C-alpha cells in the first residue's frame, strides 16, 4: 500500500501547537514541517501533502491563525530530502493556470522528480477578496474550471520536448526552438498560448492529486492520478466508482517496488486523522488492513501532532505494516511517479 502523510501546521489537532514538546516558532520557520518530513522519509512514507488555502485561518483564541505558503514550504524542504514525494496544496480558482503549472514544474525540477500538487478550489467570498480579480463562483463551477486547469497544465508540461535544452556553447544556443510548442489552449474562462517558461519536468507530468471531499470534487477526481478520500464511510462506493471511470495516467505493468498494481484509474487513498501516541498502533494496523481488503491503494495519514505522532508512525506503525507485507522497503528511491507505479508520460 501507498502511505501518504499530511503536514498541517503543528498537526491536524488545532491544539497541537500548545504541547510542551512544540516550539511554536518552529511552525513559521518551517523547521517543524521539515523535521516531520525527514522522519517520514527515513521510515519509508511515500509522499507528504502540505495544507494551504487562499483564505486566512480563522482568528480564534488559542489557535494558530497564520500558515506558511505550501508551495514555498515544499521548495524549502525539497533540497533537504532525497526520496519522499512533495505535494503542496494549490488553489486554482483565482490563480493563473500558466503560473500554477510553472510553479509545480519548478518544484519537480528542484526535488529531482519528486514533485506534485493537490489541486484545490475555492468558492468563498473571503478567498475572492484576497485576490480581487473575480467574484466567487459556485463549487460546481470552480471544479469544472479546475479540470480545464489540469488539462492545460499537462499540455504546458508537454510544450517542451524532453531534449529541448541543448546548452550548445559553441553556437550560444540554450534550447532548440523546434522542440518548444504552442499549446493554444482555450476554456470557457481562460486561454493559454504557451509554451511554458519552464523546461519539461523530470517526471514529464508531476503527480496530480485531488481531495474528494464533495460530489463535485469527486467528479474532478477522475482526472487526477491520486485521490485522497477523507470520509472512510464512503470508501467502498467511491473506490468502485473511480475504478469504473478508468481515467488517470497509466499504471506501470507488473510490480512496482513489490506492490502489484491491478487496476486502471486513479490511485485511491483513504485519509484519516490519527493519534497513535494516544490510541496506539494496533487498531490502526487493523483499519489499514481492512482498507487494503476493500480495494484502497493506500492511506493518507493526518497526524494529530507532528511532534508526537510522526515518530510513532515512523518507528512503530510502518515497521508493523512492512512485517505484514503491506508496504514496500523504506529505502526506495527514484521519481515519485515510479514509486507510485505511474507511467511517465
């Protein structure tokens, strides 16, 4: 099974930052997140997601009311890690698709082929006010637009051939202009001519994930490669529906690091908040085995406290899952697509 881990401030528990083990200043220097990601990488976690939104966090007493930009945080972590995938959340509703894809491609370059993103939308007036370029739109409309953004991004990543950069010092040519292509993409709300300003990412296409927390998001999830399913109660019907869609990028034939890929369509990970330092790991192992039996491709763990729960996940949960043959070896390297069994486009 694939194992993902969520990085959200000091943890999913809003009070996590108040623990005696936490230096609150480390949240805004990125040290807390970096330490958690490095622990997760050493234990064999496949990727981390980094939470973000255009809206400012609610100003509630006793809660952290600021956050770091997820993409910037991922860029800080990338050079200090080697194997783990990095998927920052990026809201596509008010941001320019051209700049979004260039940012994700840049992350893939600086991470050596471990980049991706969690595509998010926003229908709130607060987010619209932050940017100020358009009025808020209904959720269904924003997710329809998001699907166009995903399509445009992939076309822009393909607008450079793999060998377009030639670095020919004798002629002073850095790129072969014949290997850059216009995309001339048109949608109901935006158009992009291209080509991209960033060379083709090492993975061809960085990994695209969607959090399927609404019916509209679930419709868009058929265009993603990884689906994060927040509600375990809906897992069985959702997994079946996504399997039937047959969408998403192709899977590598046969084994991927010893984990057989047996279906088409996006990979589906059941997401759940965990507190193993309080609840223990035995029950969590049983739940994960049940999700595996139900057809889930993996789990997306949301630790209540990064400082308390990630060490337990790393030192106790992952070794137990490995003993039972549910996860691969911790030392796996290579690209994120290869690690997840996704064919490079």
